[in-house]
C-alpha cells in the first residue's frame, strides 16, 4: 500500500469540483483540546455523505475532505479561508449563529468548464460550482483506533477470533453487486459456503452497520439474525455437523463509507476522471472488506476460490480480481462483468475498479517455458504513459521469480491497472494514478516505485500473508524491500543503498502491532522493515542461502496465513542459527540496536572497545567495521564489553558500516 495523490473530481452532482495538487499526508494531530470552535466535523445539508473534518496542526487550520484529501486553510479575512493548492480556487467561510458560535460553513469555487461530454455520457456526472452548505455536527474528530487512543468494541469484534468465527472455515464466496453510481450506493448479495470445523448453530459474519441487510437466505428460507455494530450473528435452524459443507446468501444494500485516508480507513471512492466518466475504486485494507460486502472479515480465513459479479452502467468497465469469465450487455443500459479467482484470497484484497478503462495485453515467457498472460488497464488519456510504465513488468517479474520463486497465481494471469489508490489487490494490482509525468530514468518516480511495491505483494501478502494485522510487516517490509531489489537490479547496489538509507524511520513504536483487534498501524513496517531485512542479509553474508530462504518461505507457506513466529522459525531452521534476538529487537521494540564504540590510539595501532546497547537481553548481532585501513571485516559484539587491537590504524581510519547495517553508533 502507498500514498494517494491524483487530480480528480468528486463524483457527486452537488459537490464542488476540487482539484487537489497536494499529496495526502497523515493527519496525526487531533487537537480537540484546543479552544477553537472552527475545528470539528461538518456534513452536507443536502447530501450527508459529504463530510469535512477541520483540525489544527500547530498554529494552522487543516481541512480533510473524505475521498479527496487534506490541505491547509489560508486566512483571507474574518471567517473566510482559501484552500491551499486547490484548483479551481476554493473558498471556505464559517457561519456563526446568534450566540457567535460556529454552527456550519459554506464552500464554493470559481467557475470552471465542466468535464467534456459530462451531460451525455452514461455513468458520468455534472460538475457544478454553486456554494455548498455544511452543518457542524461535532466539535470532536472521530476516534482513530491505535495504541495511543485505544480500541473500541467494534475493533475487537472484527479482530478477535471467537468461537463464533473459528467454528467454520470459508470455502467459497460469490459476491454479486449492482453499482448504482448515480446515488453512490450498492445493492446485491454474497453467497458464503463453508465447512464446519466445530458443530454450531450461531455464526458471526461481518458487515458495516450503515449497510442494511434485506434478508439472509438458507436453503431458500430466511434466517433470523442480530447485529452488534458491524458484527452480524446468524442463527441456523439446526446444529451443523463437523466436516459438513453448507451455505447461505446475504442480500443487502446501502451507501458504503467513503475512504478516510488520513485515518487510514477505507471504503469506496466515487469520483470522475478528466473525461467526465465515473471512476470508482474500493479500498479496504485496514477498515476491512465488510465496509462494502458481508464476509468473515478476518485475515486468518481465505476462501479457496471466489466469483465476483459486478454490474455497472454501459460505457464503464469493472476490473476485479482473477480472470474475466464473461462480459454481458444487459437490456437495461447496464453491463455485467463476471470474474473468477482460482486461488485463496484475503477478503481485503477483493476489489472493484470501475471506469472507462482502456485494455491492452502482453505475455511473459516464464523460466519453465510456460506463458503467463499479462493484462493492463489504464485511463484512455494515459495510454502512452501506461505502455511505458507497464513495459517494465516483464523485467520485474523475472527479478521476482528469480528471488522469490514462481508467480503464485498463474491461472488468474497477472493484471495491473492504473487506479485511484495504489493497493495490492490480488490479481488486479492497483498502481495508483498516472497524474504525474512518468520519468523512466528515476527510481523516485512515485508511479514506478508504487508498481514495484504493489506487485511485490503478489508474493508477500497475497501468497504468504499474515493472519493478524499486527504482523502486517510480513506484507509491507518485504514489499518495500522489493523496491530496493529493483533499484539494485537496475542501477547497482550502491545506488540502492543510497536510496534505502535516504530517509530515517520514526522508531517511535514497535513494528509489530496489537493482536486481536482490527489495527492496521503502518508506522515503521515499510522503511524500517526493509532496512531490517537488508541488515539481516548482510549479517548472514550468504546470498545463496538468503534467496533460498525467500523462495522456501514462498513454497512452505503458499496461500497460508502466517504469524511472525512462523517466519522467524523458518529463518532459524534454514540457517541453523537462532535469529530470534534479531527479529525481537527490530520488530518488538521501537529502538534500533546501538553499537557503543571506544577508539583510542595505542602505539602504532588502535585499541577498540565495543558492546551492544539493546532492549533484547543477549543481543549479539555481528557487524562490519574497519579492522584494517579501507577494509571492513566482521566483529561479534554482545551486550558485554569487549576489546581488540587494530594494528597500523589511526582513529581517522576507523568506521562502522552503517550503509549495510541499520544500527545506531555512540561513543563509549
């Protein structure tokens, strides 16, 4: 997963046409204690789905528009502000009631030409520029679950494996949705087929409470159910027997939540592209798939296969997971797309991508001689850029198959597409919008780097993936490391190390999150996790063994949800060494290990004193230092003080290899 930034229009006939020129940033400050009645949540008076969240970031006011992004409010006069970096120019003015308290705001833009042919294209939308009035509904921003703010009952119900969830194992889903773009709503059903693990009469499935259940059908008859927030408890007419296979269908409808990017909460984007066509994407990592479809929404249980049926207005296409079985033109001005996923898939990876996509194909001849079908999708106006970007896919696949092993989902093909938001949707990898000019010569070009990352997830996350969000580093650290490997392959090791070490992680929280709650925590699992892996590669100092471990993990845990302990145990067994101390320090503690060094001249050489300062008792990681002029060799520090003589060296000759080892260094 990566950051979202695109020039896009909100898909709503009554909402303003906001062109965000700034990338999204994490809105970490929720300064609710500040005495400022401008902060809070504002909702559209005529359309309650439109929501603004205004907060303070130091001395500045910041506005977040759900589904669009975050930007600063620049003071004009009185209660009037300009939205920084928004085109056409957008102005926000707070409204005060008779008591002088702010009870709403008005937002408007300067007039601009509407999207091309927006009045005539099915599934497209007007862009209007009259003022939008919003009422203030709360002075406090919504609770964001994390280690600092704590967790809610809903977080536990979604994140905990209770007997009502472990009693059954999902075998198959058939999600059948009608996408109602005009009202930004959905209606449809999901069939759930399961095998009984333990006899039960009551089971839990998950569906966000803002979506209404019309009925739950079991062998043609409706079932009774109760709801506790986003959890749905279903009562069967009789107890199921261990090993039996059964199914039910949940029929539902409603308006899904919009993504809240700053809080890392997903939903469905309802936007339009620059040609005025609807552009829709579901993004559910972190919030859960149940934000738009009913399922057993836990990473530990993947269906063995899945069918996805999506119906959209004519002129639009849906790109979902797996391979396209058929496209059917319906008599009511709509088109149905049937997709089939022939492998286990995590629920958050299930995606709808709807737009006027252009499709082109290629093929990749794999090392064994078989052919992998490649499908690429993009906005029509980005076809040239897409051909250039996706032209690097075969080289990337060759690298990943060499280092990680065979592509895990060959029957589904390999499908990559331009999208509103970059995500690792299995079999439909979303690389983000091609808003910025694509520069094929720069590693830091966002779109190519995102492609490397998200495609790396086909191995790390979609094939071998975690069973609890706390262990999401297994997805993100390895996918971030895949970026490094592409840089190393294209431009050499020195360039890759420079890029890898360019930014420093925060080191404020452990990489591993909180278990048994729905907690997608991000933090340092991207950058720090990648630097941790490269450090271990250099500690092992055996690339042949290193890559055999990567390929072995992919084979041993194919399509199986795992935990941190599984990965660590595999490394320990494959190397014949216990690296638990290493993983514990980098994953379970915020701080990195610090090498305490004392260097003093001793005759014609140096006397070196050293030890590790670490949270893990008995930390003993080897590290390279200069043991002769211009020559690095391993030393083997522990938490106990050690000394050694370095002949023919002066203090200026001594250095610690901090390019290949992510550590701190301090003087004794």
